C-alpha cells in the first residue's frame, strides 16, 4: 500500500508483511507530494511544483526519477496534480488548471469550451478497450473521446447525487462506473460506448435586418447585401439548457469547420460577402448522446454597389486622377522648395566658409601658442639642468647633492611633458607628408634613440620584419608611433631577477593595410584600465614618470593616418599593441 501524507516530504508504503518504508530525499523525493498511483510498470507520484510535478519509479528500483516535461503553455495560479491515469506511453493528469496529456517528449493541455478552462479537475480515469477518458470538474462527470475530440457531460440531470465529485472519487472497470460525490455514491453499468442520436434541430426564427423571413422560403432564398442575420435554433429535446448547438458556414472558400453557437441557441451573422452561402446546424444533448443529423439552409446575398465592376472602375479612375494631380502639385511645390533650399544652402555655405576660415586661424594661433610656450619653457629648464649638473660636480655636501638630484629629476619630468605637448601640437598641425620609409632602418634608429632607458640592455628584442620592407607613408608620424610603442614596452618591463624580458616587433601587410605589432612580456595593463589608456593625461601606472600623453598622442597620430590601434593585455603577462593604416 502506497500513500502520501499532508505536510510531509516524500512517500510511504507498507509491504505485505506490514513493514513500513519511507521514500524521501535518498529516494529522489525532497518535496511534499499530492498523489501516488500504481501503473503497469511502476509507481507515479505528483506534486504542486511546475518544474517537478511528476515522479516515476519502476518496480524493483529504489529511486524515483523526475519525468516532468517543460510547461510551454500559459496558465494562471499554481500547477497541482490531483490524479494520474496511465494509458500506454501516455499519462493523463488531473490538475488544478485542467486536464494535461503527457507523452515521452512533451506535456500539453487539453482544451475544451471556454467555461472549462482552468477549472480544477479532481479525478481522471482511462476506460480500458475504449477511446474514452473520464474526468470530473465543477460541471460534473465528463466523458472525453480521444478519437473525435468530442465530450459528453453527466450531471445531476443524469442521476448523479451532486455535480461535486470527490477528489479521486471515480472508479471505471468492466462492471461499470462508480462515482463518489459530495451527496453520495452513484453507480452505472450502462454501455457508454453506444451513443444515442440527438433529435434533429430546426430553425425557429430567421431574422434579416430586423425582418422575419419564413423558413418555408428556404432551402434557397435571396437576401439583401451586407445583411445582419439572427437565427434561433431549437431541438425537440428536454431540458433545453442541456443542449449544445454548432453551425458550419460554407461560402465557396476553404472547407468550413463546425463551430459552437456562442450564445446558446441564438446565432448572429454579419459581414457576409455577396454570393452563395450554405449554412448547416446540428445539436447534441449532454450525456450519452451523439450529434444529430445536420439541417441545411442555402441563401444568396445580393451584390453591393461597391462590389460591382463599374463602381470599382470609377473608383480606380478617380484614384488615378488624384494620384496624377497629387504628383503635379507635389512637383510644383518641390521645385519651388528646391529653389529656396539652394538659396539657403548658398547662404549657409558662405557663412560656413567664413566660420571655417576663422576657426582655422584660431586653431593656428592656438598651435603656435602651445609650440612657442613649450620652447620658451624648455630653454631655461635646460639651462637650469646644466647648472644643477655643475653644482653636483663642484659641491661636496651630500644633502645638497640630494636636493639638486631631486630638482634635476623634476626638471627632466617637466622636459618630457613639454616634449609630449610639442609632439601633440606637431601631429595636429603638420600635414600628411608621403615619402618612402625603410621600416627596418627606422626601427633600429628608434632602438638606438631609447637605448639609454633603464634595463634596455637586459631586454631581448625580436624583430620580425621582412628584409627590405619599404612603403610610402608619413615618416614623422610613423616614427612617433614606433617610438611610443617600443619605449613603453621597455619602460613597463618587469624587473624581477627570475624574469627574462622580451620585446617582439613585427610588420605584416594584411587586407590592403600596413600592420605594426609591438608585444612585450612586461607588467601588463589591468583589464579595468584598458578602455581609458588612450585618454589625455590618463596614467594606468602612477609609479611611472610619464606625462599621460603618450598613448593619447599615439591614438591621435594613428587617426591622422586613417588607421586604428588595438590593444590586448593581461596584468602580469604583458601587452600587445597593433596599429593598422592604409
């Protein structure tokens, strides 16, 4: 015997010797379960968790598996399993949101009419050797045909003590059907496989535009264009509120399907196009009844004025005339507007030319100011540096030497800053000058120029540039690029003794562009600084004596050449800068 217990995790069972067994987390169950059912090959258990609503354990196993499928349909409220019915490879689930059908690959919701949607289903059973699934909801007991998709409803009018059927209060076997309700137990041994035909319905009223038409004029009658039709249907069955009606409208298009009459036995039709129409009705009594034979009506709707060929031709000609007139008026307006715009553009061009000339003059003045100021500051600073050097040789006071040394270092920093400002000004001011560049020679010149940097002679330089590499470009700016990249690779090397410093310099011709690569295995740049290193005055390493202008000047120089610069870096492993330009 298997059972669940409220507010208790997992399952419990009692074997034939009366020994209890508990199935909890070790058996794959770590939540409160709502239902347990035995199947042909194993045990099923349900819960109220949408991600693990169904568990299964084969006979002979000791662990349950979550066999729930992903729920892809929408629903409101919680998903709670109330009952389980096995049907071969298909599992039928009575839930808090209706009837669910689960296969090996998916779970789907079975949709009936709107009033059944999201209703609590307390019990479900698959009738053996038949196409029927039985389940209950607030309307009573429902017999669902898996083949046709039809269903029958059995309620108090069919002998049930109450429409409220108890949770798991349904037994379906060869002897009959047992139903436990809130007001008592019901049993039927009737053969529900044999359905009785519902009596054929008839049309009680046929109203067109508030005028009643005698049904004797059918099966064929001509109706005015664009009619509003109301049809009252009735079947000679009792009670009338236990009848369901459907209609099918054939109008020469694709085959029609049977559709429920939305308002009981009153069907309203509108917006029907002109031509021939065939209307069919059928009725079905709730319970063990099949659909009646259909009743047919045929009618013809007159053609509206707007549907006639001469009306359409008139509208077409009128539309063509309006289009031509619109194009003519638009053309006249556009020509006039074009003249006005040309006049306005000429005026704006003169203004922009004047403004551009003024801006150019101001820019030249600013460049000249930066350039002159830098030189004016550089000259006296160099003199001071010379005096400091002389003082270092002529004095013997250690403290004074220390002060003079610090002054010298400050002057050197200021001089480097001024050089960077001059480089920036020169890059912004000078025009592109094309000349032949021997890249290997230029790299050697740059290396010789920076050979006085600290730790330069400890570094292994690898130059991967094909011999006799030459191209036409701006020599000044290419030199700025090489000097900046190589000097940075030297300055920011690691100084620990176990480290072998290396700098790799390469050139490639790729995708019609020159590409210069400088890679080192030095300090590297933290990832959070990579998007800022090309900003003016930004320094990722504040222990450096740089001005913060080097990479900014590099970026501005590359942009002057219509190129781009890329960087890849890893802190502690080094950096790689790649410059490409046409």
